[in-house]
C-alpha cells in the first residue's frame, strides 16, 4: 500500500508495465517533453527515452490508428488522447478499425491497445473540453470501456487493461487527478467487475468515474435523513457487471443512476433498461436518473455546476422514490 | 511531370516474366468471374473490381518479402491474389462461407491473412494509412527489417488521414511504402473535380518523402520502381511514395451506372491495357506465342474454376457462432 494521487497511480502503472514488458510504450500529444497535459507522464521521458515515450503531432486519428497498427504488429501501445472531446477526431479508427478487426478478420487479428483519455466537466473549460461521452464507447462491441474512480482503480484497471487481448478505453475524470488515496499492490484487477463503495439497505446509487465522489457525499447526506444508500461504482461500462447491480437492487428495491453525461440516450438509460429486464420484480419504485443537463457545457461557474449532478440533486431524486 | 518508363530488365528471366503475366491474367479472369457470380447472386454486398489495374498489384508485390506487411483497400482482390492468398479462400470469402479467408465475416472488402502479413482491406477511404504507419512503427521498435506496403486510391488524398499519415511516417522515418493507385476517380468524382493539386506525388514531396510517378499500366515499370523504393525504405531512409497512374475499366462497384465518364475515355485507356501491353512485350522478345498464351489461359481458368468450387462447397458459419471473434473470449 502506498499513498499517492490518482495522477501518480496512472503513472506508476504505466512505469510498472513498461519496466516489465518491452512491448509497452506510450504515445500521444505532449506526453514526453511537456510531461502530459495533466502531468500524468511527468518524468517518463527521462526514464524511458523518446522511442517509448513518443510525442505525436496533433493528429488524433492517425496516432490512434498507428496505435492500432502497432498493436497488430506485436506491440502493447498505450495511447493518450488529451480529452474525450478530442477523441471524436479518432472515432473512425476506434469504431471502424480497433473494434472491428478481430471479427472482420475471422479472428486472425487482435488489437491489444489501451486508449486513455481525460473526461468530464467541473473545470470551467466550456463546451469542447468537458463532456462525458463514455456511453458512446460503451455502445461498441469489440472494445472494452472502464472508468477508474479511485486511486487504487487508476492503477489496477490500467494494469488489467494491459493484460487484455482486445482494445480497452479508459476514462480518467480530469477532476480526479489530484485525488489522494491508497494504491494497492498485488494481483491485477479483473476487468468487468463493479465495486460496492458503500453498503446500505434503502436504495442503490449506481454510478461511475467522476460522479462517484458526489454520489458518496449524497449517501452521507441521505444517512443524516435516515436513508441508507448503497453505492455501486460500475468501474467497467463494457462489459457491464449486471450481477452486482441486480444483487444490490434485490436488496434495496430502489435504484438511482448517477452520471455526468446527458440523459437522452446516455449510459444511465442502458443501466436502467438492464434493471427493468433483469430485476423488475425487485423494484418498489421506478428507476430514477440524475444526469447532466441537456446543454453544451457552459463556462460560467454557476451554470456549469447547475449542469452537473450534485449531491443535493441526487438526494432529491432519492427522496422522490419514497 | 515525369513518368518513369523502364525497359525490360536485361537478363530478366523468362520464367519470372511469364509468372507476372500469369498473375495479371489470374486477377483479370478472377474478377470477370466475380462479376458473373455477382450477377448470379452468389456474391452479394459491394463488389469493387480491379480490372485494368492489375499491373499495379502484381508489379508492386514482386518487391516484397514474406516478412513485409501489406495494407490495402476495399478494392483489394488483386493485392490479395498477388500476395499469394489462395483464390479459393478469397472466393469463399466473397460467398460469405466459413472457409473464406475472413470466415465470412468480411466479404469482398475485408480480406485478411495473418500468415502472409496481409492486414486487410479497409473500406473507409484512407483508413488503412494510419494502420500501416503503426505496423511500420511496430517493426521499427522491434528492430525488424520489414517494410509495410500501403495501397490506397487517389480518393484517399482528400482525407485528413492521408496527410496526417504521410507527415507522421516521414517525421518518424518509418518503413512505409505508400502506393497511391491513381485511377483518376474517387468513385464518380474525377481528380480535377476534387483536388486543387492533381499531381499527387507533389503532396508527398511536401512532406519530405521521396516520391515519383510510375506508369501503372506497365508491370515492369511498376516492378522496378517498387524494387528501388523498397530498397530505400529497407535501408532505413524513411517512407517512399509511388503514384501509380492507372485506370479501372469497370464501374466503381457493381451498382454504379457510370454517368460521370465517357465511353471514349474508357476505350482510350483500354488501348493501354496492362495485359495487352505486356503480352506484346513478351511476344516481341520471343518469350510468348499463341500456344503459350493459350496454355496460361487454361491454367488460370482451372484455378478460377477451383476457386469457385471451393466457395461452392464451403460451409456456412453456424448462426450459433454469430458472436464469435468479437473479443478474444466470447464473454464480454
């Protein structure tokens, strides 16, 4: 066990993997000399050199595609995309190539690629740096998608991703980077398992990534009001650990899904539908969702905060179920 | 504009030259049979024929070794055949059968063969270029001497990925051979209607990539230009770019009414048919006569018949296996 920040945990996982496996390398915009837009790869250029810590031009589509090609060619690339909004420039490569190649080639080729990207709002970066499009990626068969919400998961899920034979997209909520916590040592985490972050009997709060902290604060507020909330951190969006969700709902009989993404067509809708399909009889109230407001993310602080789920809005949604 | 013309290499072996002719003939007859089978409903989906462009794939492939990698487009039957994929596995793939080279998951546009480092047909125009850059990066990082040959059409030149990929390959001095098959049309839009600069090799030169124009109807010109280019790439001098000027005789795909070009233009290009040109070249050298050609045709016809038989007798993948090969393990 070591105490470190989320940012350091991601870095330590990359360093550990690169020391253990010469096939692992990192590329992306400003990951080298600059040390990473969020300082995640700070110091790695000095340790591993420019062949393995590769600064790329501002060519998202091509450096992601090059990551796919390098994975096909026997490497284990980690590709960093500065923010999820920028990943849209590389969607062709992710959706049309990374996700399809194994199937389209009849199983001859796999793409063991790890794509890391910062996601989420809360930093007053307005409408082209703040969105939560995790659900778009989770929609796509052929890729796996996970959102580490804790320091331990930042390390553990990255190391687990590097063991996967298929492309994995990791979403790092940008407000989590300075978060401090314990980074566990030991066996790599298994992909696709949700985590119970708080036990409770009255309602299941289901969330992931940057919304976990607010959801736990909401649970504390609810406890003061006599409502004991269980908090499930999905960790992996694809595959989705429905077993853990159903077990929790069977126990609490109520579910509220919390995410920063827009409600319409969002991942919360998918979780909600899974609960209807798999745990309908356990429900004592309709499934509720607390999501981002249906606006491009505004700059002004009061507007941005109003656009994001907050502990108070989560509490209100829960109270509406009783 | 300078077009490299290469006379028959002195001392070139008759056997080699006849093998080139045979490969071009095989592609031509395979494609003609494919068109027939498409009309008969045996092949479905999209079908993009390579007829007219045979000299490009056949000439270029001669310069590659087994260690080299190939990335192609949705018009890739010619490259696949020239790379040595069995015609039967390609035809079976177009039938959608489980014995196809992609187990019936790809069809005409997505042919793959791991053993031959044939990394597939990409149907998003220019989508294969970044993949080729990455394959070359992997080879370089693992200190292999391999070259990645990346085929694409003139239509790709308008895409951002073309420019990004040329830049990155040149910047990192990666062993990529860019092979632009300039057949003058991106589907139905002619080059001059889509590009402000129609001399494509000049674009590559602007990225500090050695680039030249080659007569893509002359198989020996393609072969010798590619040999030169591959030698330079293999030396570690970074990427090389060949603009191969060619023409597709058939429609873009089987559903194209060809409203955008004249019959005269097609006829004019057919006058420089790569097979006829090479046939005449070989006869001029006393290496081919009517009987020789007839024997080659018969041999090729047998191979095409065998390919169709393989496809016909292939099994359909059971529907129970629908979700196979989405992930390495089924559960996900």
